[in-house]
C-alpha cells in the first residue's frame, strides 16, 4: 500500500530553519495538503504561529488522499482561512522532538551562522573532513513520510548509502483546529519593512523588561509608526520608525517623562547617539506604509499586546528578510515573515567551490496576536504599580 504522503528534501536545514521559527510551543498541528505541509502552533488562543513547507522545498512530493477526501477537496474552493481544507489529513506531533531529530541527524550541518558555535569546543575545518566532502553532501536527502491515519511521522536521513530513521508518534486532534481570525477584508494597517528593523526594535525595548507592547501608527503626523514598552520594573521606552533630513534609519526616544525614560537613537551599525530634532516625513525604512483607521479610532491606530508573546516571534524576525505588519479592525496583529532560503549545502558552503550560492526557495511564516482589551491593559498597569 502506497503511503499517504512522502516528501523528499535535499536540504534538511531548510526544514529546520522554517520550523524553528515557530518553535515556541512543544506540539504542532500538522496538515498535509496537495501544495505542502502546514505546521501550526498556538498558546492560550492569544498567539498563533504558522509555517508552511511548500512543495517547492521538496525534490519529490507525493500526496495521495483517499478517494472520499479527493472528491470533497475538488468540490470545494481553496481558502486557507477557513476549515474547508480540513478534509486533508491532520494530526498533532511533538514539534520539539521533530526539531531535535533534525538536529541530531546533522548537528554540525544545522549549526547557527556567524560563529555562534561554542568556542570552547574543538574546531575543525569542514573542507578537511571526509564526512563533509561535497560528494557526500550531494548524496544527502531527508524524507518525511506519513503512511496512513494514525501512523507515526517518519523522518529518514540518507547519507552516503547509510539510512537513519526516526518515527514520531502522532495524535489525533480533539477538535478541528480554528485559526485566530484575521479579517483580510478589514485591514486598517499594512507596513512592509526589513525584518531586521523590527528585530532591533523589539530587542531595544526588551532591555527595559516591559510587560506590554503598545503599537502606534498614523499617516498624518508623527510619530508615524512606533512601538512602546511599558509596565515593567524600569522606565517606559519608545522606538519610533521615522526619517529625518539625515535619513536616520531608526530612532528611539522617550515619549513621556524624559528624566526617567530612554532617550536615544539606534542607527544602522547598532550604535546610539543623542536624538536631534528635525523635520520628518513618512518613515522611509518602510517599503509600504498604509494606515487607514476607521472613523471610530480617529487618525491614529493604537493597540496593546503582551510583550512576552511578541518576543516569541524573535527567531522568525532574525532569519526573515522582510516582514509585513498588518492589523485588522478587531485589533488582531499579523506578522508575515518572508524567508529567502539559500541554496547552499547543509554546512552552509556552496556546492561549487568559489561560487556564490544560488537563490533558494522563498517561504513565509505567519504570526497572529490577539490584542489586550482596555480593561486588561489597565489591570496590568495596576498590578505592576502594586
């Protein structure tokens, strides 16, 4: 009997990179579709992370649903924001175990870039190792397989004729998974920018250990786009995304009591300097800046979120190239990260010596956050004051 799903990838690092972006939860809900494999994690129905392993990531992708499922799928329109696609196989698997499995199969291959490996460990030259020679790396493949309903998720690594297999137990979901609703037809904010700027801003605010993240966006007056950290044991701080005559990329300054709050500018190279007042226009660090709040909100969009939840997307912020920051009328915040994966060998070296690695596949990771209600925000501030 043919397995229900088989996907063969020539680069397990791609899979690890995408899945680690949503690795804040121990378990993930997996759904297999004709176009790829969808991984979803959530916590308390207030944060959700979605990673889609597109079929383009696999050198071979085979999905053979039952005839009943095929007929239902062909008779319904495709919509990723509804439960119509729930006819496809869906199960729960340990995401932490899956990530550990991918690392165990190639711990050196999945090492972090930029020298983050433990410097106390003996270092070896990958080019001098017979086990990492280009000929062997070209012969490596990672196979994901789901034989039938209730079967384990099988991960097999084949390298130089040696095959290692790990099987992860799958669990049937108690109820059909329901995504945090995001109203695509009622978007009031859409801001596209380099993901590194968002990552730097959250890291800057994290230094004051806030409990709340307040988002502010306005198309007519400054601050045009800003994040504020509040509710922590230290002073409140604000990071403003704006531009001045000198084209500062990222400015951060206190918005209230200047005597007790952060008052500095974060520049491209990571250094800080005193803030200088200049005329500003719409933030040029953004590629797209669309802010159109409903009349009930006035001219400025303002929402609050748990800072600890926003931090859970830090891994995705770090590896993504761009991020689309969107908000709908009900206050749900969406971070859609665009991740351009390189087409290098798992060790990070291009296949051809001296050749620049070719552009690899482009994938997306989506985060959704439920806003705090006004009374929840007030209760949080009171609890901190006490």
